[in-house]
């Protein structure tokens, strides 16, 4: 065993390499290598190119060979930069109520919604929570997601938020998929507190220093929305998060605008949702370094319009796409299906959709070692049973990957 493995020949390799972080793209900008192969050493890509050349190098290095004997297209493993997959219970009742005419904010105001999941998640033991998180994480991995962000936000007390972050970290260490934990202590105001400020003060004083010291996460999120946190209430939380050195990400402009402006002011790595962002917000986002992460699964789950992805790109913004998998607004949790449908509605070409699921999504998590297939990048790769990359989005979720490699290890084939 030399630690080297070569795989191929692939009908096409879509490297997603050498493409800009911002702005519109064209399919002609995609680097497509035909009849191609990849040489890996352990978890890292060593060489990528024409199969014969890669094979010659592999033979010099005595690499083991994993031969692909039917047509296949290879691309970087997907990165899902916004999920809430650590939760207990179901919100099928909310979904039924919404489809009978109630709105998400009305259900929340009447004590259902996020609060319902908080109660069930608090009741769940760490073991049970971890089991369901592992099941959902493996589902993502087998469907091509090799890195997923996972938020807390259903604990909403110092101890319960800590419990969720511990569960996410433990699941990450037990699984091949990389889980990136984010503290969403400011999801809604928990019912035990008279106001947002008294709760957030406790989070700032008792949770932030501990999760920082224990390295349970390096990202902090807040839901800025009517019925959640108002822009002026959230400032001390974001200031403290920034002072502790956390990266900031914001649930912004989902039903009402206001969040994206705060995200930009606080130098957030991403502003997520943006369904109701207008021209002013789009312009601000495009002029900033904050990545616009859109969540088509939430639009599909709530039956509302998509975020203005086309306009964000045309204005020069950077666009990532995430599943937002959660029990309330986005129960489907299918990144490929929701991204493909977003592409059809928002007129995003293959390059723009795939960029949003690969290197632009990696940037939304500040990861620079994945999301593209090039030397020294992680060997996180997915292969589809077709000979033309355009088949992947065309099938709108019905052509899942046949091969998934995570850190150079073949997970499914
Ligand atoms: O991203 N909008 C706020 N948070 C989640 C939904 C969480 C829930 O409803 O449980 C979202 O859509
Ligand atoms: Fe969310």
C-alpha cells in the first residue's frame, strides 16, 4: 500500500476550478476534462487530467486503481452551508396548517413553529438526538453532500444550546461527512424570558465564552425577523460574537427586510434566506463581501417565492445555495432537487447552480480546501451515472450520485 489511488476514466470531470467568487457565470466557463482521471494520496488530490496521463503517473507511484467501467461524470462533493438537522420531532401539523391558510409567522405567534421543536429537542436525550442527526447526515452524504453546516437553535438556554453543539461535534467526529457547527442561540426568544435582552445577556455572558474555550464552534447565527429578533435587540449579541472572534452569519430578509443590512454592517460571512430582499438590499449585498446564501427548500416548504438569485448574481454578488433542512420551513432537505428547481425558476445556468453548491458554498463557510477539484484540495468527489454534466440538474433531483468519495475514501458505489 502506497497510499495512492487512481480512479477513472470519467466521461467528464467538472473541476469547478479557476472560477470567480462573485457575479454571473456562463456554462462555457466550466472547466470540463473529458476521458479524465484523478490521482489521490490519502485524502488529497495529487493530479487530475487526461486519464492516460494520470494513469502513467499512478503506475510510477504504484497506486491502486479503482476503475470506472460505465459512463460517469465527476464533480466536487457538494457543500450544504445552512442546515438545522439536529432536531427532534416533526412539524407535519404546521405544514398542514399552512396549506390550510395559516402563515409561518402566525403559527409561530400562536406558540407553534420553532417553539414546538425547541420543546421536543429539549426533551430528547443526547443519544437520541445524535442518532437522528447521524441518520440525516448520512442521508446527505449518500446524496452527494460531503460537508454540511449544522446549527443549534432548538435549545435556547445555555445548557440546551451547549447540548446541541456537543451532539453536533460528537456526530462530526463519528462520521466521514464534515459537519460544521454554528451557534444559533438567537433563533427566537425563549418563553421563560420576559424579553430578548435578558436572554441574550445570559447567552453572551455564559455561553459564548464556554463554547469558544471548548472550541465547540466558530460561527454564530441570529434570526432577524418579526417575531424573532429585532435589529436593535440583536446588536449586543453580534458585537459580543465578533469580539470573541466568531464568524457571523444571519437569517436575513426572509419575510421582512432589515437583516441583510445588519449582516453587512457586522461583516457577516453570509446572509441567508433573502426571499424578500429588494433592489436596495441586493445592491448592498453585491457591494459587500457577505455571501448571499439562498434556501430554495424553504420557499418550497412554505409555498412562497424564491430569493432573487438572478438579480443578486447580475448585480455582482456571490451566491451560495443551501438546503436549510429543518422540520418547519424546509422539511424536504434535498439540496439537489431544490437547487435544480431554483435554477429553472430563477434562470440560473449549470455553472451558477453548481458554483453555489461547491466553491461558493465553501466560501460561505470560509473553507478553501474543497468545493473544487484541483491539486492539494480534499478528495471529496461525487460521480453521476451519465456522460454529460447537464443531465444532473435536468433530472431535478432524480439522478443522485452513484459514487461518493469523502477524504479519498469511497463511501458509496
Ligand atoms: O431557516 N427561519 C428561521 N429558521 C429556520 C426555520 C426553523 C424552523 O422553522 O424550525 C429557517 O427557515
Ligand atoms: Fe435556517
